[in-house]
């Protein structure tokens, strides 16, 4: 984890700002994700938890938190020279209220106009964030992009939107195939690799594995072909919660493991064989050679030349101890890598939230996870 607390704080704030920007737009846009949970009845002035507040109240909370983050990051005001030197938060608050009023009155035309105003302000504010953070720090800029890209996988998604504008055309930016496409995956992977030292060693790898797992679900058509679309969206919402806990709140992934959590033997064995296959083969061949040499030495004792053979073997340094030392040196670093990868797999298993799928699609998901380019950091790195 980053040894500089101030730098780590800036990274977390930037990730959170990018996340909130995407979530705020998702909550306000037409046809956005439906509210989760029941709104608490306020008779008797019952105190609601954040998740029990109304969608409007939750959007107001998001705007205020984003405003505080923008002040902390120095992005509360539009860039100098712009024609409207009014803080972004004030302009957005006014536009959002107009949008709420139009929707409450069921004014379709007024709602469309009000939404365009809100969308333009969010677009402008997001551009200001990106430009300003890029000039401050590469890692802080990438943190903002990572938070926004991950949050958009749910908050920008419209599950009913087709993949293409037209045959041979470009993908729509709010469809499954765009948000989980190769370009977005590459961005997420690059940002996770860059920011991995700021988090727990298993965090970046576990997030990358689950992102690639969901990309495989989408690429195999499971997200669109599922008969229970609500279950798919609920699984994605839960997956988003895990990403938020690890990257925005900076939860230690060990706290997400179930008591006495272990990996299945079927998961460990292939990984061990892939990691140590060459060393195991060399060890078996070396041991067989030593046994054969010992047998041969015993059998040829007393015959002319056996002393010469023993001398040659001694000069070459062929011994059980030599083979053991060579194997130890060859596998020492690999053991650290295996331990880190197995622990990362344990965390990934704990935070995976995928829709139900058949055996064939599960194999495709496992293949996609193995193809990822973000791995767990070695202990002590």
C-alpha cells in the first residue's frame, strides 16, 4: 500500500469523485437504474438510512458529496475565462431542481429540456475534472478515470439498448458491449496496474478478475439471453458494491473473506501444475537419473572402470544435494508468486457476483480471468 498517506488520500478522493460523477448522471438520466430497496415511511419522522431515502434525496446527497470533493480537489469553479463564473454545484443544483419539477408534473417536453441542461452541466464538470487532474498528477487523474469507468458499467447501462447503431456502425455508449468491451477493459486494466501499489496487494487483481469475468458474461451473450434479466442486473449491482468497497472505501479484502475460506482442490492443482510444471518434470527426471546412477554404480562395482565412472560423477557434481539446491533456487521466487495468486483467487471468489450460467459459459469465464494482465503484487513489494 502507498506509504504516503497524503497521496493515498488524493487517490481515494479522485476514485470517489469519478465514481460519484457516473452515479449522479445515472440516477438523473431518463430510464436510469431503478431504485434499490423500499423507501422508508417518514410518518413520525422516522430516521432513514442512506439506502432508505427517496431517489431524489439520494441524488441530492450525491451532489453535495461531489461538491465537497470538488472543493478538496480544487475543481469547484469552472475554468477561468468561461462565460459563467458560477460554481458548478450551484448551477447543477438549480438545473436538477428544474428537472425534478418537470418530472413531478409529468411534463415530457419540459423534462427533456431540463435533462439536456443537467447532462450538459455534468459533461462540462466532468471535462473540468479530467483536465485539471491530468495537470496535477498522473495517478490522481487515472484514479478519477478508474472510478468513473467502473461505476458506468452499471449506472450508464441501458440493458435494452442494441449493441450497434446500425449494421457495421459503432457501438452505443450505454450498451453492454461498449461498457464491457475491449477498449474499456484495457482502460480499467491500465488504471488498476498503475494504482495497485496504493491498495492492498490483492485488491487490483481481484477487481480485474471480476471485471473480466463480467466481460466474458457479456461477450457470450449471457447478459442479453438470460430469461431472468432482473437477476442479471441484481448480480451486477452487487458486484458494483464490492468494487466500491475495495476501491472507494479502501476496505481490506481480508475482511470480505468468509470464515475458514479455502480454495477447492480443483482450483489449486491446475495452478500449481502451470506454475511448477517444468520444475516438477526436471525434479522427476533428476531423481530418476540419480536412482538409476546408484543402481548402476552398485551393479558395476568390482568391474574394471567403475572407479573412473565414480570419479567422473564426482567431478560433475551430480548428487542428491546438488539437485535439491538447484530446484530450490529455481522455485523460490515462483512460490511467492503462487502464494500471491492463490490468495488473490480466494479474494476473487469472495467478491464475485455473477448471474447463473451453464458449464460452458463458466469455462469461458475462467478462461477470461486467466487472460487478464493485472496480477497480485508479491509479498513485500
